[in-house]
C-alpha cells in the first residue's frame, strides 16, 4: 500500500459552488471525505468558503481574506507555496487549471484541465480571465507532473498543443451532483418547456439558440416554452435584452443564480435539454439531465457529442435552421422523444462521482511515485 501523503489542494473554487468547476471540486471532495482516506488533505483558498458536509478531522483548511483579483492572484502565487512548504506537501492538485510557479521543486503537481477555450475561443472569455490564463495555462500544462482531462476531446486538445504530454494525461469524466430522488421545490414553469442550463457567455451559443427558437415558434402550432437557467453574463449579447426586444417574456423564462432545489425541479419537468454550445470541455448539464432521463438536443462538436453518446439529437451549433428543426422534431415526434429519454437514462448510469474520485485519488497517489 502507498504511504500516507500530505496532499495540498487549490480550493479557491469552493467559494463558487454553483458554477461548473465549483461543483466539480465540491463533489469530488465530498467523495474523498466519504472514502475515509488516510491521506492528510490541506485545502488552500484565497478566501473563506462553506461546504454542506463535514470534513474529516485530519483535514486542514487554510484560507486568506482577499478583496480583489490582484490580491487573489498574489495569494495563489506567494501564499500557497508558503503554506505548502510549511505543511510538507507531497502532492499539490489544482482542480481549476493553475499551478503556482513558486511551489517547492520537490512537490509533485497534478492539474485538471477542463477545456482549452483560452486557446481555441479566447474571444469568448472575460477579459480578465483571458489575460490571466493565456500565460499561466501553457506554463502549468508544461510543469505539471500529471494532467487530468475531463474528456477524450480535451485530451486531444492538450495533445494538439503539447504532443509530448501524452504519457502524463489521464481522462476522468465528471458526474452529476444532482439526484432525481433528491429534494425539489415546485416548478417555476407550468407549460411544457425546453431547458438550457449554463453560464450566459458567448460560447454557449445562446444568441443562435434564441434565434432558432423564434423560428420554431413561427412554424410549430403547439410550441414548447423555453427555460434558461444560469449566471455570469458577459460578452456583447444580452439574453434579457434579446427577450425584451423580441417580446418573448411570455414564453422564454429566465432564471439566474438558482439553487439546487429549483434547478432539480427545472430538470424534472423539462421536455428536453438543449445544449448547442460552440465549445465544451465536458458539458456537465448533459449528465445532470440524464439523472431525470431527459432527451437531449446537443452540438455535434467538441466534447458534447462524446459525453452525450446516443442520447441526443445532434445539430451543427452554427446552423440556426438545424437547431430549429431539432426543436420541432422533439416537439412533434413523441416516439423519438421517448427513445432518446431511454437512451439518456442508460447513458447517465455511466457517470459516477464515486468512481471519478477514486480515479483522481489514484492519479494523486501515483504522481508521488
């Protein structure tokens, strides 16, 4: 059996538990805690955070109290290495894509890579994120002893940039932190509806989705409504402004910063999930929707097609007419909808946080050898 390790973890994302990477880290740490591992875990954060579950007594939390992006960057760059040295860390894992350059050289490092959007679609990122990741990501990819990719697609993206990293990449799929048998609240939408879940950012392709939805309503006699649940609006396209300009308030329902109860209720009553992103490193809403056996309309590109398997109607995300046709088919063809719902249920059984946590812990332990 491997020796007991001191494992340091960049826990900054735990302060944002509702975004994709926050859910990722929160769910994996919950599984680590449940597995009663002997390793000593040290959670490093630039600010305080709260978890909805207890941590083992031999885990330690170290947090700063930053109030600005500049202070946060300084904490990651200088304070984390100091803590790691003091705590005699053997392995440092970053679930959010950044390895502090000043870590002591004897510490082995593991980096999770969720996507390569900073390389492929930098124009879709927030300005501050683009400036931060453009230099830090290539550096972190090169110095990390092991890399964890969310999907085979992301693995291929890394290899396109750095072919020499092939032997140090492991693929570990995400899972859903929502459960169909968990608590819900009354659904805030009463009509049959399509559902989109995700941040309101350019690569999520909401402008084309809404343009397709307008066309769909013109040609379908009994159209479904559209529910959009998400947060973090940026870019030149405003979802709320588009809804108002086109008088869609009665049929497009916008929900921001929803909690898990509302989100679970929206999934539970949706006719189909629509995720026609231009680029995804995984596509977590796909797996969340599978917990409720929801049929999918999904992009035929990036990691979306890989993760969705045979559960969706696949569309070219750049073709508004193709999205319109898929919305119409999902509305009118009950047989296809039922078949895809069954495919969604079966596909969803292949994703497990318990298995993901076990695989990632194996990588952390192996990195020390």
